[in-house]
């Protein structure tokens, strides 16, 4: 079944990038000249996704504004012959896809945010693109996962091998090879201790799920310490009940909930930017001489 829907959980508080995220949602922090969440929406659209639900919370109305028309600004640009390209670019943002919004009224974790999308998704498979993760690739990563789902009929998680020392920040997967860069996932340990690490494969920001995941989330026990349902627990149940794939995706991932990740994204995207790339490269060459 062709996947046409996706959700973007963007309800986190952005505490790792304060004070930048105090008044500006971390999803709206820029990478050169576009906010991070626009890169994520563009990835979904490039993969053939037509309907996108962005899950927000209080104080993130600016995300809705970004994907809407700005009529006064667009009118002023339209009448300025030298700024027609900017006008076309702004107009295109509002027409990228059918973009919808819903609020997660309490910050209760990723599984709860995903559950807000149950009526939007209906009885269809769907993509999940984490709002913290910008992944750049000529072949959209969510599209790579969609193709795996369509071929094998199982939910899929996008993974990469990370340095062993960093695995405890993410998760560790028990996987066996299936074909090429596609593996069968048998178990997931969230934020493992060094002794619990099964492999250095971790889930990084992209998932495709069947609609059954909503019922599984609803039946997953609440963690007694946090009071939350962990999405990882629900995916483990899915893996054991019907199967789960792990796709070692092709792409460069930037953690936009991390200060260093934001700086890496801006630097690397700027180096290939058609307007400023060459000048920025020359600037960096001179700058590094002074350190």
C-alpha cells in the first residue's frame, strides 16, 4: 500500500538549546535560510507524502504561520520585479502539501504525541519524521523506509551505527541481515547501559508504522518513574507480534535539538548553498588559520 500520510511530532520543549528556544520553537531555528522543520516537510513531500500532520503544543503557532500564506508580504514581493524568485519561493512553502496541525496539550512523551494522530491516520500505514532530526539525502530517507514497508509489509525504523560511547543516548537494536541495507529487528533497548548494548545500531529520526501501532500504544504499560508510555516499548511489541524492519538509511543526519548539531547543519549546508557556498568556504579557510 502506497504511503501518503506522515506525522511530525514537534511538541518538545527544546530544553537542550535554551535560551534560543525560549520564544522560538527549536523546529523554527534556521539552517542558513530555512527553518529546520521546512527541510523535514520537504523530505516528506519529495517521498510522495501528500498529507502531513504536525503535532505541536502551546507557543508554537509560528510553525503554522510559516506554512500559511503571508498575503501582505507576498503582495509586496510580487510587485517587485527584482524579487520575483523570493515571491515564488514563499508562495511554494504554503503549497508544499496538505499540512495540518494538532496540539499535544500535555507534554507526555513521543508515544502520546503519536497517539494524537490516530484519527488523522485512520487505517493506513504512515511515516513519522521526528521534529528534532533533519536528514539530508538525494533519496529522501522517509522514502527509503516507505519502500521497505511496501516491499515486506512490516513497520520500519531508520537506523545508523553510532559510536559505542553514544549508544546510551539513543537505543540499541538486536538485528539480523535481511537484504542489502535492510535488517529484521527483534528487540530494542532504550538508553541502554554499556552492559546492555546489543549493537551500535540506533534509531535516528525516521519511522514507518502500520495503523496497528495505535492499539499497541494504548495497551502499552505506563512507565512508573516517568508516567509516560515509551514508544520504544510499543515498537518492541510490534516487532514480536508482526515484525519490524531496520533500514540502514543513506543520508546525513543533524540533531537540531543539540547546539553542536545546529552548528554542524548550518556550516555544512552553507558550504553547498548556491548563493553563499563559495564565499563561505573561502571565509572558513581564512578563519581556521587564526585558531
